């Protein structure tokens, strides 16, 4: 896995920020049209804002994988329309 990790929800992992293992690299305000399009595309799944941000970040940083426990939704979500999002999930 590459370091540092990237996130759009730093409030739950402040210790990782302090240690330099995590950095904020996504400004949702700059991606509102793309986030809105993703929200419309996946409206039937009722994605939360964090999911939308992670899908968009996967498009922007394709070399990274998404770490999630939400296997059900992220097995359906696609980046750039049809690309499977690489995931790290619990066993």
C-alpha cells in the first residue's frame, strides 16, 4: 500500500493526520458537478456523501485502492462510468 493514505473524512482519523500517515487531498467543493452526477447515477442505492467522495477520489487517484467495509455498495459503484473500483475489505 502506498503512503500517505488519502481521505475526504478526516474527523474520524485525526491521529493518523498527526502522525503524517494521512493527508487531506480532496476538496468536495471543486467537484460538485461530478458528485451530483454520481448521486443521480446511484440514487437507487442512496449513497451517502462519503461514498460519493470516495468514488470521485477513485477516479482522480486511480493508483490507490478504496478501503471500505461497505462491500455491498462498493461492489456496485464504478469509477469513470464502468471501471471496477479496486477495494481493500475485511475478510
